[in-house]
């Protein structure tokens, strides 16, 4: 808990709390609603407090994106490990991405947000590699050529994100689709895409 003591704040780990509150804000209202001022307000600290831990908004966003990439990598890993066959594992990974996006409004839109591509965000790039490596290694397993594997990975991420975004934007809600149905459809679409590029 954060305590306001005459302008002084006590928190076990304010840096981690700011990232947590940021993720909650994005999950609730989307990336477009993110602001350092709103994060500070929700964390019950002064507007300047976040800047004691993060140089600027970009640095805080990089920490948020790093956490998203780390969590996504873990969710994808669990989905892959639950399957014994490469096509099923890869399709399940795509479904895991869609599910996480629906639940948290965070995926590649956060990881590749403007301003986060520089070398100063090494932790983010490392976690992003962890995430994408899981996909690319499986894609290379089921395709003939490296280029086919990379294109398949791109297609799977695009499809998985699209399914999640359609749900979040209310497109699928109008069709009466639950989150579970959307995730299942994402998995099925991934399987079709994989079979279309599979080794002959």
C-alpha cells in the first residue's frame, strides 16, 4: 500500500507498482488512454513521483512493454508445452496470444509502441526475442524454407492479433461470440494457415 505522509510516499516497490497500475489502465481503457499523470493518480502518488523511477514516458512504456512481452512469452510457452505435435502447438500458441490480448488489451500494439525500438531498451528487446523465438522455431519446424517460416510467423501474429482486436472492438460481440469462441476460432485459423504452408 502507498501512504501519503506530508508529500512523502512509502511503497515497497513503487517502480513495480507503477508498471502494474499502467497495465491495469491499458487493460481497462486501451493503450490510447495511457498517460503518466493518470498512472500517478491511480497509484495515489504525486504527478512527479513516476519520474523518480522512470526518466520519461517512453521509459515507463518500455518497462510496461517488457512486462507484456514477458507475460506473453510465458503464456505461449505453457500453450506450446501442453501439445505434443508441432502444428497443434503452433496453433495453440496463436490462440494464447489472442486470449492474452483480449484479457489485457496488450500485445504487439504495446511491445512495438512508438519510441521503443532504440538500443537503450535492451530488456524489452530480449523479452520480445523470447516471445518471437517460440513462434519462429515452431514455424521453421513445419515449413520447408526459412523464408516460409518467417512469413508464417508474421501471418500467425497478424491473425491472432486481428481476432483479439475484433473482439475488443465489439465486432465479434455483435455476432454473439464469447471470448472462448474467439480464441477457438483463432486457433482454427492458425491451423489452416500452418497447413497451407506446411512441408510438402
